[in-house]
């Protein structure tokens, strides 16, 4: 397993990011969160965990901005884990279906304890709408990781970071 340190610029702060590569999957650790991802059958598979019992979100964008980020957001609701795919537009983030796009997220699972949540999901390498970022192996994308202390998807993030990664 190879280990390397990346630097992620977030506003004025510079945060250390630890990344590991191991036979087909990569893992990024940042501020007590972890993202593990791998490619299989023309899909990106991911697992994201954070120290919260609220919602989790993982997003991708072609540009280093929040606007236009397509993301999966999930939380425990009524005893089962629920996730949706959203797009940041202006001050809001509607579901992709409400904008006429296909959801394309599959394999959603999640676990929540009083102190930690984990979400797993799968997205296609290429989304049906052409303005979406490519999630193909070797492509560089702007990654958003976020979490909240609340399970309500309209609640603001308590923690959010952005960094460029190569998939």
C-alpha cells in the first residue's frame, strides 16, 4: 500500500490530506472523515464516513466552485438510510429528478451511530447529461465532502471541504 500526503486549499486554510492507494481502491482521510473509492463495471463506487449522526454528502464538479456540484446526500430517516442525488443551483440544491435529470445513484447503504455515520453508493462514470463531470478512472474532478449534525437535508453543513482529486 502506498501512502502520500496531499495539500488541499480550503479558503485561507491549508489542510493535510492523507491518501492511500491499494490494489484498485483509494482512500482519503481528512479531518476525521474518510472517503474510499474504486472503479468497477464503468461505475465509481464510494464509501464516505464522518463523525456525525446527521447527513453526509459527496459531490463532484468540473470546476472549483460549489455551483453546479452534483452530489449524493444521505442520512438515517424513519429507521432506514435514505439518499438522494442533488445539484447545487444558486442558493439551493434540488434533486436531479426535479430538474428533469436521471438520479443514476445506486447501491446506497448507510449506517449511523450516535457518533459516526457511513454512506456507500455508486455512480456511473458518465452521467446522462453532458455538463456533468466525468467520474472515469484517471479523470481529475473537484471533490466536495460535507456533513451535518442534522438528518434534515435542508439543514446547513457543519463541515465541508473541497479538493481536486484524480479518480
